[in-house]
C-alpha cells in the first residue's frame, strides 16, 4: 500500500484516472486529439511494472500481463455506470469478485522464510490483519501453513497464496483479488511496513487482505470526491471515509488504517455472519 512515495504515485494515478473519466470518450479504443484521455500505449508506458512483471494499478493492486492491463484500461475508459452508495466489492463483468463459501473458510497462506529476521514479525502482522476480518465473519478463515514457508512462492500449490518480501519504492505492500490467477496470487511486503508512522503493520496487512477478499478501495466511491479509480464495484454498506480500505490521503476521515464497524458489516454482507 501506501507510503509518502506512494502518495505521489497514487495521486498521479488518480489524476490520470480523473482525466480519463472527465473526458467524453466515444470508444474504448480511447483517445482522440480532443480529449485528455491517454492512448493505451501511453497508459501502459506510465504504469509501474513490478519485479514479477505484473502491472501495479490503483496504488497496490496487481494486474497480470499486457492482456489483463488492456482489459483494465478498457474498463477505465468504457461507459460509466452510476453507483449510488463503506465497503465495496470488486466486480468482474458485473459479477461479484468473491470466494466460494468453502474457499473463504480455508484461505491458506505461507510466509516466506526470505523475510529473515523479520519473518516472525510478518507472521504476527498477518495474523493481526487476518484476525480483523475473521472477527467480523465466522465464514472467513485465513489459515497459516508454516510447513510451506521454505518454498513460499506463487508456484506452491499447497497454499492459496504466498506472502513474500519485495524491495521496492513503489508501495509498502501489494495484494490481489479472488479473480487473480494463481501465478500472481501473492502479498508482497516491503521493509517500509516497519516505518510507516501511524499505520500499524497489522492494519496495513489487514487492508491488503481486504483486497484478497474482494474489497476495493473505498475512496473510489463518488462521495470521497477524489482518487476515483473505476466503477467496477458494488456497494455493500453506506460510504465510510474511515474504512480500512480508504486511503487516508484521499479525503479520508481517519489518519490511520484502523478497521471500522462498516468494514465488518461489509464483510458480513458479502460472506455472511
Ligand atoms: Zn489497497
């Protein structure tokens, strides 16, 4: 997620997105000379490419490969819907991006031993972040599988996802959505998670795990007045500017990333109580 550097990245992305949606775009093919809408080539060139080749959009969300980035771009410049209403779930082609009841009760993960001396701290922060959502809904269960820590990569099919270290200036941590293919299904964590001011590591990973459950950034909702991303989501609760999924720097109502009652309510709305 975010850092002071990411704030700049996110702000830049938000501006780019605002330019997209503020323009009259007649086709997904994008730009003509009368709008500020970048062509796909311009958009792709401006998008950060991560260590694993994934494109990073909306600050901390991975998109795998050129084909998926093109689809993301086309959704961004496509016709707008008009959502009216804390927590919002990602949608893919209008369908909720969520786990099955069986899968959400068994969200297995490993924590790479490559975290070295910080390994146990990451395990603890993951447990804290997972515990936020698990306390909200008895249907949600993140299951730590320490036996897989020594081979904890996206290629490990014993677990649903891996938690791995990364060294980047682009974000603090990065996550995925339920619809993300296995080969890109990891949570990447930079060392800056330990020096992120008022943001507790457990809350930062709680935010990332919110993405893994299907939840989008709360600030993409029109009520935030800024940082719009796209309209491919469905509201689960009334808007909450203090949601753990709302960047504080996007007109957020809270300086930290504390978990809110609305987040719990949204999780129950999607997965049951
Ligand atoms: Zn995020």
